[in-house]
C-alpha cells in the first residue's frame, strides 16, 4: 500500500474514523441524549405526580424529628436500618425518613414521607441517590444509565461517553480541513450539502457541551470512572469528606437504648440514639449549616459520629457538612465548599450541570435544547451517509480504517497506534470497541481486496 500526501492521508483517516463512530456508536449516543433530555425535563412533572406525597400541612408547629422517625419506624412491618433523614424545614414540606432495605438495589432506599405537623404518613416510595429522585425519574435515570439492563447495560453509556468527545473533536477537525472556500456568488445547496452544513454547524455550536458531557459521563462510568478516580486521588482532586471517627471514650453504648421504644435492629440500636437527632440538627445549624435542604445520617457503628450535610446543589452551591459526636454534643469535623480544591469544585459543578440542577430552570431549558439539537445532529449525520451511501464496489471501492491507516507515513502510523493503546487503557470500553471496529474493518478490507483480485484483466 503506497502512501499519499500527509494531509490527505490524515483527512482520510479522520473521515473513516468519524464514520465508524457514527455508524457503530451513534445510536448509543442518540439514546443517551434522548433519555438525558427526558431526565432533565421531568422534575416538575415528578413533583406534580407525587404532590400528595411531597406536600404537608403548611400551618402549625412541626413535631420533633425524633417523633417523625418513630412514626416511620412503626409504619414499617419489619425492622430496617435507618439510613438518613431529610427534614422538611420549610412550611408545606414533608420529611423523608430513609431506610436501608436489602431488597433494593445499590443507592436505593425506602423512604417514608411524614407530615412534620400532623405526623401523618403521606407516602412510602423508593428513592435513589443523593439527588433523591422518585420512581418516575428513577426509571428514566436507569434507562439513561444502563438501558434498564443493570450493570451490563452500563457498558452502553460508557461507550457513548468514551467516544463522544473523540467524535466531536474529529468532526471539528474534518470541518476545518474541508470547509469550503469563500465564494462571491450564491450557490444552490444540494440535499447532501445542506445536511452536511447543518450537521457541521450543530457540531460547532454543541462542541463545548459534548466535551463537558463526555467528561462528566466518564466520571460515572464503571471502568473509565475508576481510572478517573485514581487520577483525581493522585492529583489531590478528590471531594473532601468529613471525618466521622471518634475516640473510644466518646463512643459509649447508650445505657438507656432499650427504653427508647424504636424498632431498630440490634446493631443500629447500639450504634446511636434516634432521640439525639434534634440536638444534632440544632448544633449543626449553629456550626454554619444553613441550607434548607439537608441530609442527616446516624452513625453506622459506635465509634462514628452523626453527619449533617447540605444537599442544595443549585447556585450558589451548598454542600457543607459537619460531623457531630452525640455523646459530647461537639462538632468533631467540618467541611466547607469554599475549601474544596479547584478541581473538586469544577467536578461538583460539572456533575450538577449535567443533571440539570445547577442553575434551576435555566439549566433545564439549556440541556433540553442541547439534547434535542444533538439528536438532530445525529440524524443529519445518518442522512449524509444515506445520500452518499456506497455504490457497487467495482465503481466505488470500499474505504476502510485499515486502508486509511496504511496510507499514513510510518511515524504517523506509529503515533496512531500509541494513542489508541493509551486511550484503550484509560477507557477500557473504548479499547474493546476499537478491537471490534478493526475486526469488522479488516473483514471488509479483505473482502474488497478479494473482489479486486477476482476482477478479470482486460488487455
């Protein structure tokens, strides 16, 4: 295989790679964009559907959190470990008393919703993650994350996130290298040129978002996400966590535990006294926890403290946290968002923007527009392929990645191999997909060579 001019060789490789990503990964990116758009578009619908659960009595004095926990525990038919409490601090809000249920999946909790004023149980639902989403958005989130297929399905979202930034940058490079020269006379665009124009224009407009969503999506992925965590730890970019460990003297078993009347299992009953939660909350608020959206977690063991964490991720971000020793009623550690490393702050903001919560409704509308535009851009890409789909091999020889790679100069071929191996190690799912790409590509390349060799020679 002879080489051609370096610029043309690189252009051919970029074009074939961009086409391969669009053909094999494009459908997964489309599903991720569509399901992500549904996710950020439905918080208001979810609040409407579950308004009877989320809304409590607006007038009256709220009862202590300890009583609300007691009502939730008595509502359960069997003992479950108390995981966290999200108090309804504003008028008309219900309190979520969240329990760990072995029958639920990871990051899922059974939430009993309590009216703080009347102590009525308004709902019993499964909630998910730190965001506390309810069943409607939980279903959409699982669709977005794993196609409702569990851990196996998460390969799809990692595949989409791994290739999206490469497709975006490659597409911009292709546009730059093949953009038409300025002409003075107006031209009439063909259907193919129109599809290419709008596909390229949307790619330019969406470039920053494509890079951001690819990066934040990779942080959630199974395998690339693990490598991202290792890098963040090595560079001291991890999100700080409050230290909940307390001294042995402070972690004494409550001598009155059996008289509190709560339905905890033995381990939880010995680890903490639920009646302490109101004092813990009051002390946390004195220590600077001022957000109206809070999560209070009891200690898991006798040598751990309570934690009170702000979970308001709108702007300005409120995610401060304190750890409190309930035996001495002292704050033993605190974390302020202002003290986060810069990269930890950027990660927090990036993830919250990805989820559509950072700037409230404006964030939602922006992401809905982005998601719809991305879907349109992908459809236009397929339209380009359809309009210029290959003709018979005898008149339009098959072009492959392998063929394009062989056209590069020797140093170029070596560089492509090194970059591909490095990215495959950093993003294992993309590495496996490259192998699959090449298997299909080599089969097509071999078949094209066989057809060319079988053609009769005309003298």
